[in-house]
C-alpha cells in the first residue's frame, strides 16, 4: 500500500513541479534562520514549496496566504470529513484563495485533490512516525518542511527530514507553545512576518468580539471531559492548552481543582471514575465520539452533578471537527470553532442562575 502511495505521489510531484509554486519573491543564496528543539533551520528566502506535517501547521501556513504543496491528513480527518481529507476551515480559507476541494478519486482512497486553475495539491495521508512517510516527502520536493505541531517528530526523524529540506519545528513540544508564537515563527521562516501578524491579530480580534458580545461568560467556572480510556477519564487540567485556551479567551475560568490533577505526557489530566463528583462546577464541557455522552451519562456520580441536573452541559462531537479546531488552535481554526459552540455555551450559562 505504501509503495503504491509513493508511486502516486511521485507522479503528483512531477505535475506540481511543472505547475510551479506560490508567487513569493526569491533571492538566490539568502536564508532565514529559525531555531527549534532539535536544531536550526536555514530556510531559503522566498521558499515556495512549503510542506506542513500536521493539519495545525497547514492552518498556519494557509492563514498567511501560502498554499501548501500538500495537505497532511489522517484516518480521523478522512472519516470526519466524509473522505475529503481537509477540515472545513481549511476548505473555506483555500476557497478564498481560489482553491476548490475535489472529492477523492474512486480508486485512490486517500488522494483527494485541491485544485485552482492548473495547480493541484494532494491531500497526503500522514500517520505514525514521520520516518514512515519520508519517501512521500522526498517525492514532493519541498523547499521547507513545517512541523511545529507534529507530535511524533523526534530527533532521529528531524535529522532525516532535515536531509530533505529545512525543518521549522517547535521549541519544546508540539502543540504546547502558544499558537500565536508558532504562527509568527512560521511567518518569519517564510518571509511572511507581516502576514502572520495580521492573521494572529485577526483571530484574536474575532475572539475578543465574541467575549464582548457575551459578558455572561465572564468568571464562569467550568470543567471539561475530553475522553475516556480503560476506566479512566481524560480531563482538561490547564488553561494553557487545547480548548482551555479558547475558554479562557472567552472569559471562562477552569476550576482550581482541575488544575491540581496529575497529567500525562501530553498534558491531559487523568482521573478515575470515582472522582467524577469533583467535576461539579458552573458548566461542564464534554467531548464525545459523535455528540452523545453515554460514557458519562451512565455514571451515577455524573448524573448527580448539579451542572448536569441543571442542563449546564455542552456536548461537542469529536467527528464534528470542533474539538480539532479548538484543541489544535490556529488563526483560521479558532474563529471557526468558537462560532460553532458559542450558542451552546450561552445556553449552558443561562441555566446556572
């Protein structure tokens, strides 16, 4: 299967090369230096062939007006987008740039295409260790690889990818650093610092407008359940990551108790079901596979929470894309996600009084 995919992308790479890249000014020999956890990236000034390795990185690249040479996707995105392989906010932003999302080829499985005139951009299936898809990356011939949000990037993979193209990546860990900082870092690398700052400012202004329009959010306490695994619950344990950043931006406050919960390597709070009673607060947010919260509703402690009995619960379906928009924030995903949960948040808050 991988060999077939690689052959397909070699053909696509040849087509992409013949079609040319984005219209950025180039200066032969000049570079921009950006640092990261595993080393420095010397990015050619005016790099045109930009390859993001995570959907979040793709968002940030797109937000500053650059069309990637490929969009990274995975099985979850393919299922959640009915096989398109691109999130709705990406589709919308690319449409504004003149790109149209085409359905996957009937026999191709994952090679959905984005098209604008004579340009084509493959949607590339990225899952697992980056080393497993190096061959596909080589075929795309990138000028620069962007991986600030690639969870599985390690030192070995970084070295291998760096032999292909400069790798712009995180300082400490993927999806831990503020999305604003990652966007600006990518903007610097691409010679698009002004565009990156505009994108950041626009998203921040959108969120500020939502907060101003909903003064009832100010100071309301919340807890968030973000999944369950083998009899344990993942909960939000900090306002500095995932949906916590958005909630904080809108005026909500994560409970003090949640911020004392031990976290796993990815920063998620982990509790057993015997502690469900501790989740009681003004409003509760629950992320579930398809919008149902049966894995919580069947728990007696959960049913007895005052927030649940009041109906102050916001249920977010994982397959709606909203958890991804908010959990892996970017200048184009945050406004999209906030727009889709604001009414539910307002309703939940109205039931607290």
